[in-house]
């Protein structure tokens, strides 16, 4: 009954909201006066931000600025946001919608067709035209989807990928802004898409052609995401203009304009315009939510904040370039203000059922799933448990194999004691703890401490499992050598495909640093590879296979003469391709490199700590969202709470610290298991369908080399892949 009432209330709310946009469209039907040319409201905000910042040192704190300077900057921000609101708030959206639906110019119609040909290239042909859509409901929805994309993404549609030209909604003018966090406009754009979602769902699939159904499905994914404020497609959980992890990096949209346009972005007429835009980003009118000690710590993490590398490369060195300095100052002052807020000291955030539903809606839409609404955080929790159970079974088998390799006969471990260890293995669920628990069990079985079996067991790991991260100078050299090994293996494995992988290796840089993780830059394909945490070589080999899959895709797009013709990883494939590459290729690679069953068995068992981290971080992220208050669990704050979960998986020290940060980067970590499982399932389906004999193993590198990055369970996709594999 409660569910039925909620649906009725939701329907009434959507009806009321839709009336905000509808009257103008209805009036336009009987009056051509609504179809006059759109006149852009005058840009306000004024000049002078660059003058205000010019003499302020890079080290200046917001708290130390004179009140007059703060007030001037706030006025500039308010005026700039007001100008943005006049263009993309409810009134502006309604007028533009009328024009596009009732009397589009030829330039507008051509721009809409081009948008779908390039942005929906996996579901429409290069000859697509909106005129070919027979269903008027779908045709209207697609026009509005185009307008919604222009409103939500702004110049990010062209920066940095340049897949779409620098062309605004009217089909002729340049974009005049990037994404800006204005409270009213953000709410209006979400409302616009909520109505669009309802209208898309109302279209009967039975009246559509197969191609139209595919187009509707993809449009619904994107509309669902934007309806909950997920504008960037990054699977972090939406509310992009209201959460610190997203707001902190908004200036990167400007920096990537410098990258794409090889200088000041063409959408800005002066350096002052650039700083006016960034100032409005960080003196925003949206209200931040879900701020606590955990999310604030994550905000400073590179996955949220990024690094200064692109700023220095494309804009300039902040120590000598006033424009770069201004961008850094405005971002740093925002961080200072957020850090000083009362919310920053909150022990945890209690997420409501509505919060969880919104977060999952954003995540699943970005992952191109759940249009039928059948999944939720609750169902994902069950999926995680199934995945964990499968890993328990896998590592029990690996543990028995390792035991046999270390003790091939009864000389050190007699049959009776061996059986005791096997019984322990069959009962143990903490696969990240197998190495030490087996050592302890060996001593218990032999009624001793550091007995012969335990010593032999530990010595086998010490002698065969090499670790990276304890000695930076020496380990940097080792990792670079490992990188060359992985590249050579990939180059030899993927030959004769439409896209040659080996030549792409020279298109991006590989940089080793002291960070705790790896990151590949979408703008260039450059890899920043951290070795700040001690891990086995197998773990670092696995990361290399993952990041190289990202790098070749990004580098191909970055260096392509016509970026619109380069396929991208979409939805689950964004991270799922890297995860699937690790799952499918790591062990074959390791066997080829090691050529030693003992070493292979020990590395494989030791790798359990990596999978424990993988599952543990996902589990901690989920538990954070389901926590009812901060008084339970000894009153631990959200960072301590997630560290406790880390320790339950055998992760301590730096590994627990890293987990606690990652668990607070929105829903981002969900995608590794959710997306990895989806991509693996899709690849398995395609393998069985087109090559059950496994003449050519399908994996994410194969899909990339065929220009078919994101696997699909469609006849057309299967036919293209089969042709590429020459089967």
C-alpha cells in the first residue's frame, strides 16, 4: 500500500513539474511568435577577477583575505551564475525546447543529427537522421535529450575528446560556458530530465523498430543519470554539483579546454573570462551534501581532486603563470572553506533509503544498466556476497595446490597433518589470510613453534614471491622492466587486428611515483603508476595489464586525426574492461613469465590479499551507505569504521588507510566488481556464441583492437566481432 501511494505521489509530482515546461510548447503550436530567434541574455559577471587575483601570492589563505576582496569575488560569482541561469534555467530551457521542437533551423537539425551519429555511434549508423524516426513520441524525446545534453554537459561535450565539435545547441555558435554549479539551474536541469525519463518510459517498444528500441534504451540511460544530477558519466553516484568529490575538480573542465584548443579555450575571449568561470565554480550557489570526515578526506585524493600535472602542462606553472596561479588559488580557497565548515567534522553521514536509491540510480544509469529498475544497493549486496563466495572456493583450491607444491611428499608434512591443513582450508573464508593461517596451522599440527613445516612454508614464499614498494629507487627500475615485459607480451599477442596495439605504446608516457595507486589520464593515455605500498610483483603486473588497457584506448583517441571515429569504452566497459583484462590475462601472463609451478602457486595464493582488498573496499563502501548512525560500533567515525572492515579482510597499515579513502569516493568502487562481472559475462556470452571452440580467445584487448570496445549481446555486434576475428 505504501508503495502504491508513493507511486501516485511521484506521478502527481512529475505532472506538476512538467507543467513548468509544457505551457510554452503548447502556445507555440498556435503561434509562430514563440519561434523567433533566441536572443542570448547579456553575459554578466563583469571583468576584473584576474585583476583581483594578480597580486595575491600562491600561498595566500582565504581566511587572511580582506573582506572587500572576498565580497568582490562573491559578486563576480553571483553575477556569472545568474547569467548561466538565464540561459539554462527553467525559462531558457522551455524557450529553447520550443524552438527545437517547433521551428528548428537547418543548422539545428543538422547539429542534432550529428550529435546522435557521434554520441550514439554504437546504436545508430553514420547516416542517421532524426527525420527517419517514425514514432513522434520518440522523435520529440530525442530532440529534448539533445537539449538536455547541451544543458548538463556544456563544453565538456567537446573538451577534451573533441568527438563533438565546439558547437552549442543552436548548431552554429561556440559553447559559452562549462558546467557551473548554480543551485536553481542544477535543479531545473534535473527536473527537465525527470520529465524526459517519464516520457521515454511511456513510449511503447512494440511500435518501435529494433534500431529505435536501441536508441530509446540508450537515451533512457542518459536521461536517468542526468535526472539525479549525474552529468559526468563517471559512476560516482550523481549530485555532481553538490558533492565535494565532483566540485573540487570542476576546474579541470577548463584545463581540458586548454588541452583541446592548444591554448586558451575558444569559448573564452580573455584570461579574465577564464578566471571568472573558475571563480563561479568555487563560489557556487549549490549546497554541498554528504560532507563528513570521510568524504572530505577522499576529496583530496587524486581520484577526486586530480593532480596539477595537466594544469602545468596545458595552462602553465602556477609559480610563474598568473592564470594557472588563479585557478589553483580559487580551488584551494574552496577546499579551505569546506574544511573549515561544521560538516567537515561530522563523524559520519547517515544515508536515507531515498539517498541510496538516488545513488544507485545514478551509478546504474552511468553503467548502462537497470532501465527496468530491478537492481538496487540491496541486490548488489547479494551479488557481492556471491562473488565473495566464488573467490573463497577459488582460493581454497589454490591453497591446496600451493600446499602440494611446497610439500610434494611426506618428508616434512605427514599425511595426517596434511589432512588437518586441508580441513582448515575447507573451513576458512578469509582468503586474504590463507598464507599466515596455514603457517600457524602447520605449527599447531606439529605441536611446535616455527617448526619444520611452517619454516618451509614461509621460506617458500620468501624465496619465490618478490615484493615491490619497500625500496623506491631499486623498485622503480624493476617496475619499468615489468612494464616492458607486459608491453612485449601484449604486442606479441595482439597482431593482425584492425587497430594495431603495439604502435600505440609510444603515444603515451609511463611515469612511476610514490603514490599508493595507479591512474591513467583520459586526455593523453599517460600512466601515473604508484608503488608507494608494498605489494607482490603479481599485483603490480595485474595493475599494469589493467592500466595499459585504459592507456591504449585513451592514446588512440588523443592522437586520432578524426576523434569522432574512435570508439570509446562506455558504461560498464569504462572500468570493467580493465578488471576483465586482469581476470582473463593475468594468470596466462604469469605462467609465461615464471615458467615455474611452485612460484606460480605461491604468487597466486599470495594474490588473495589483493582480491581481499578488492572485495573489502566494495564491502566497506556498501556498509558505509547502510550505517544507521555513528553511535554504534563504539562510536567510530566513518574513517575508523571502514578501517575496521579493512582489518576484517586482513588489510592493515597503508592498505587499510587506502581502503578507507577509496570507500568514500562516492559509488566509484562499485564499478570494479559490478562492471567487471558484467563485462566478463558479456565476453563469455560472445565467446560461446561465435567461437565456442576457443580458436580465438576474446578479451578486452581483442575488443579494443577490433574497434568494438564495449561488448553487446546483439546480432549486429556479434557479426562485427566474428568478422574481425575472421571466424
